[in-house]
């Protein structure tokens, strides 16, 4: 294997990334995405699963990574969710969807 081939193998996408799934890389820190400000409600759809700590979100904004936290306004309160799984779709428009787990309210 040449040096260029070994270098390209280090920078290539993981099998999960090739499928459009977000998987945290070693050493990456979680981020917090605040949907209370700066993100228009028409840019995402948020659905809570009844009688569960799970929810789903589909959006057209910056893609979160697995493990990131989202602050979502629900009625008069703000709920915090951790991204369990996220999938990105690049055609026809850039959109993503994620399974969320509530971590605190």
C-alpha cells in the first residue's frame, strides 16, 4: 500500500457515514442545538412518541451528530433530548431525521 492510499483510507467515510448515519468519532464532543431561538418552526417537524421518552425530528438545518443535545420548545416548556440516531438525505433537498431520547425537562 502506498502512502497516498493509506492516507485516503484514513480520510474516507465510515460504512455508517456512507449510509447517511451519524456516528460520533473518537474525541468528538457533544454539541447543544437550541431550537428556542434562531431556528424557524417551519424548518423542522418535531413529534413526541406518546407515553415514551422518545421523539422524532425532521429538519432542513444543520445536522446534529449522535450524542448531541437538542433544546426543543414544547408549549410553554423546553425539553432536552439526546440524538440517538440521525440519518441525512441529500436528494432532492438536504434534509435529516433523527430519533431523540429525552434526558431532562
